[in-house]
C-alpha cells in the first residue's frame, strides 16, 4: 500500500489490485491525491486506517460495531487518559456522574445519533480536550457563560460536558432564530464566548470569542490536561445552564438553573 506522488487526475482516488496464485492471494492498494488539497502526512495516516479496517474485516471475527479506526498511537493516548485517576471530590455535578460512568463502562456506547456512535471513553476524551482549550486558549473562567449555537449532534453533548468541566455555564441558542432574537438572547446572558460546530460556523457574530468545536476535536495532540482540569473548582452551587422563556412581553428572558 502506498501514496503516489504522480499528478492526480482526481482530488482523491483509491485503486485496488487483486492478485492470486495457487499458494497466495494479495491486495495492493494505491492512493492518488492532489497535494494541493491534502497533506502527505494525512494521506499516509489514511492508508494506515484503511489497513486497519481491512484487517478487522478479513483477519478477525469481531462484530462490526466493535470496529475502530483509531491507530495504535491514538489508542495509547486514550489508554493513558483512562488509566489516569482524577480526584474530582464528591460526585454530585452532572459531568462528575458522567466521568464515573465512563470509568466503569469505558467501551459502552454513550451516544448514538443518526449513523454516528461514540463510546464513553471517546466522549470523555474529546470533552476533556475541548475543556482544556476553553481554559487555556480561550481563557474561559468559572462562572463565565458560553453560548452554544449548534445543531443537535454528538458535538453538542461533548460541548456541554466541556463547558461544565471548565467551570462555565452553557446557554443553548437555536441557530435558526432570527438574528435579532439571537442577539437579544446573547445580551441576556452577558456571554463573551460562542461555540459553533461545522454546520453553524457560517453564522457571523462579531465582538464575541468564536469557538469552533470541530477544530479542537480534530486535533489529537496529547496534552497534560489532567492537572489543570482537576484544579478547577466546580460545585453543585454553580449555574449549570441558562434557558430562555418568552416572558409576558414576548421578549426572551434568561433563566439560570443550577
């Protein structure tokens, strides 16, 4: 299996060559891609994932729902994360309950959305990655408000957990609302940060810190995040989230919930 350096006729193509003799059978796979669109390092990683998929399909008897495209080094990151004990104190906050459940049932499915699924281990990993960036890159502090301008998705739940882990409050706003109502809701929360994901990143809201959750999730860099996250003071007395009522005047009114 290899990556061709020849000029690509298409953005990305994959060719399989099957050879057979009396003693052996083999498959040779060739990827050809435009290096103007794809990095060679990313293409090589794609070939490794493809090999892993083929190995699971043809060299093992494991059921399809157990297949994983994580490479060995990525699985090692997840293993180290799971093996690291974090003392969150009394388990009373919602995300503390989730963490405990993830430690007890790491490989069970945590979420299924349309054709996507994710385990407790993966959900916890991504939530902690996002929480780490919220604190270190976006300077989100305890009791800050982070508005979620996102469609229903797995990333939405990861974002909620990450916001709680950072000690902040999340405020969900419907991305399909008129811009005037959206801005009214933003003003009600006194938020400084807005979290988008891929399907809402086209919405432009100036004068706020824009957090694009997919960019964080796609960065699999190993980070020393346990010490920072475990030092953030979060208690049941903190505001969990903000919802909006129409009020007697029809104007959105923010209501805080612990």
